C-alpha cells in the first residue's frame, strides 16, 4: 500500500487532542488523590484509593502508548519524506496499532471510573430502578 506524506500528518491533531485529554484525566485524578485525608480512612476510602491506583496506572500506559504512536507517526513521515515508502508504511501501521492500544486502555479506564462512581453511589439510599419507573 502506498501512502503519501499527508496520510500520517492527518493523525497529528487526533493524537495531540487525545494526549491532552489523557493529561486532563491524570490531573483530575491527582487532585482527587491529594484531597484524601489519611486520618479519615475507612473501607470506602480504601476501595476508592485502590480504584484510583488502577486508573492512574492505566492513564500512564495510555499516555505512553499515545506518545509512542505520535513518535512513530513522525518517524513514518520522515521515512516517506526520505523516499523509504515501504518502511514508512510499516511504521505508520505500527503507529496505528499503538493508537488503538491507547484507545483500548482508555475504554478500560472509563469502565473503572464508572465502577468507582457506582461504589460512591452505593452510600446513598436512592434506588435508581425504583425512581426511574415512577417517571
């Protein structure tokens, strides 16, 4: 398959925005973690901290995969520019695989985030199924 120099270049804005979103998620989690008071630790807090550790680990891996994808994308453009078309195509393919892995990790992190919210909502007495049927 022959790709032009503009094909990998189209991935630049997407990867850049993705890395920005990952960084925002990381900053938010760091803020939440810093607000925990170790003196007020209970079972709920312990569960939340365990959940946050998993999410931080996943976000770090998401960022790593995204940066590697970005790097391979640039390397692909360099190879295509230097007229190593086939090598550039393979490197671009590797870049896409890293990007897909990063997106997969993002979905896993979102799932864990939803589980954390569910854990937090368990402490409220409102039953969602009952209230949604009344409407």
